[in-house]
């Protein structure tokens, strides 16, 4: 992918030309420290901190001001002017741009969701820069974990906010993702990995226009002596997913189903992980996701070229009804894998509380 604008990573280690990674909605370039600002904001632009994805922070305290720092990289040989826009949205597996919000975001006490930066040349500090003055953001409700989105506006008329438009279909959302390397997403929820039983719920906002989509769950670095189960209520019996308690067949283990939702349908995916004798490593993930495989092999090949971090290999069971017909044996079959492009996910990151 040939891209010369200000680059915001989807994950630690992502080069501009892309590489495969297990979760792309955990941008290390969106740093939310909660009500306490960084002691030294210069660490945001420190080369070593940048390469390690540090400082790593996604603290959200509702109904009070939280500090959010953004950063990125200029790949050009000369300086680059860029304007960074910050948005938030209710955490959902698919972050339809029409649902992004800007209310309650400030900069230096003023209501605005943007800052203009002059990024150094690529030979100077590796082209890395970030916001010294953080954004202030007040999460408006209790009990909601929000997603943060950073957008780098390059070129002319940078103070004209991006025209996000309205996306109504899964295929159009996929096209939006592969064509915007200037966007970073932070949609991660932390889970205490020391518990014998871990659970999570992720909202699923279906396509505004309705239609087919893949809904699934992926394990990343999860021990194989544990068990996973999940469910997604549908609009009818044919589109209701009930994946039974099943052994984790591989450390990186995904299950998908094909469902058909009416316009504007909203539901949620509820998952449970039962830990076995092996401790879950810090940083492992359980990831509810929505994706598609497109209408041809060319679609996946295009995604492999420009957005490989969005591709996963998952066991595909067809529709929920087909899964029930095939029985539980099919749940652990290794013969039904398919390449899926993620258009949305919520990583539940396992952490060992100190």
C-alpha cells in the first residue's frame, strides 16, 4: 500500500505496508490516561516508547474529565502538517462512522475535537510526533465502555472536519476500513485473567440497510485446556447463535456463523471462558467480531494486500441452523476454516491485576 500521509497504527509493530496481527482495534497511538495526565507528555513521541506501544493506557472514568493523547508517524522525507480529530462511540463490534460523537471533547478548555501538528521528517525522531496538550473528554454515562477513534486529516483544508457520511452495508464498511490507514481505533476492554470463569458482553449493531454478516468469536493465545461458549440472540430462530461449551482446540481459535439481520437490528454477543489448569497469559484476548468474505476471491486478495491485519482464519459453520444439524462434533472440526475480513471487533484483553 502506497501511503504518504500521517500514519496511525492499528497495533504495535504495524508498518505502513501492513502485516498480519490478531487484533486491529487496539491502537497504541490512542492513549487514554483517565483523570490523571501523563507526568511527562514527551513520552508520547519517544521512539522507544512508540515502538513498544507505551505508555499503554485505556482508563475511562465516567462523568469526569479524562485525558487522551494521540500520536503517529510521518513517512515522508520532509515535514508534514496534519490535523488529528478525536471521536468516541458506544462500544460496539462494528463502529459505524455515523455513530461517532464529538460532544464533551475539549482542547485547552475549548470545545473542539481536533489539533494540528507539524510532524518531523522521517529521518528526525523517526517521523514520530504526538499531542503535548491532551484532549479532554468526559464519558457521558455510567456503565458504558466507549471506543475512541483517531482520524488524521492530511492534504488541503484540514480544518474542514472529515465527511464521515453514513454507511449502511457490510461491504461498504469493509471498503471504508481498507481505504483509511489514517484512522486508529481503541475498542479494548480489560478482563481479570485470575478468575476461574471469565465473561463479557459486546454490542452488535447490524447493518443499517440489513443483510448478511459473519458473527463470531476468536481466541488469541488462550490455553487449550480451557472451554469457551457464546451466544447471540437473533431476530428469529434461524439467526440465533448458541455455541455450546466447547474445548479451545487451538491457542488461536475462531468460530463464525452466517446470519441475516433486518435493517437496524441490534443485539449483543455474550461469551464465557472456563479456565483450565493453565494460567491465561497476560495480554491474551477473547475477541467478538463481525466480518465478511466478500463476493469473490479477489476481495480477500485485495484485503491481504492493503489490510492484512484485518484477516483471520476461522472455523465457519454456515448458518446457526446448519450448525445444529451438523452437531457438536462439527464445533471442533478443523476442516471448515475460511478466511474472514474483520469489519469490527471488541478485544477483551486478559490482564493479571496487581
